C-alpha cells in the first residue's frame, strides 16, 4: 500500500480501479494487468493526467496523481504474483 498526502493508504485493488479506464496498451496497462512498474510509467501517467486536466476532469486527474505517487514510492518492479487477487 502507498500512503497518500492525507495519510490514507491506497491498496493494490484501488490502484487497479484508478487505472481501469486509462489503459494504453503500454506501461499503464502493464501496471493495471500485472503490477509491473516499467520505465516510462511516470511520463505516461503525467501525460494522461494533463489530458484529463485539459478535459476538465480534475478529480480523475487527481486520482491518477495518487497512482503516480504510488509508482514513485515503489519504483521499477517486475510483474507481481497474484496481482489481480490482491
């Protein structure tokens, strides 16, 4: 779990839920599907957040910002066994 700025924790399940509508066939999808955190994920999440902000979807952008915090805390990692069941 990753701690958010308000002190709450974000579970792996919540990470997947926040990424569900933002799969890209690349690094975001890899995190969603397997828990793998690969090079380029920070940039991909940032670009998606910017696009959401431009669309006026500030809450969605903030939710992806929480995922970005998680990614920065965890750093690079291979696929996580049983990721979808965690």
